[in-house]
C-alpha cells in the first residue's frame, strides 16, 4: 500500500444535513446546512446554509457536525467575502 492510496474515512456525505457551528469567545451560532461534497474529519468542505442558502466552508469535526471559521464565508459564486 502506498501512502497516496490512504484516505481518511468520510463521515459526511454529499447532500447530508449537518449542524454548522460558529464560535467566538462571546457567542455561539448554530444552523443546519447541506453538505455540497463528501468530507472526512478535519477536512474543509463547502456547505450550504438551509435557511439563507449561503455557501460556507467549514471543517468537519464529527459525524453530522462542522465548524465555520471567520474566513470560511464564501459567496454563491465561490468567491470569498
């Protein structure tokens, strides 16, 4: 087995609904999103917020959960805001 053949197991599947979390020292926001691609723990993937339809990039932290970083917001055209 070659190192490039090893991949982390996916814990989020494209189309799956997941909880998006955004935390700062002063607040915590949670929303429901839809994964736009498969993802493994620690991987950053695109997720569409179900209510606002805004697409964000978030890091998969556990099955069904992803964390948004302040730089993770992107527009519908794929450009960072």
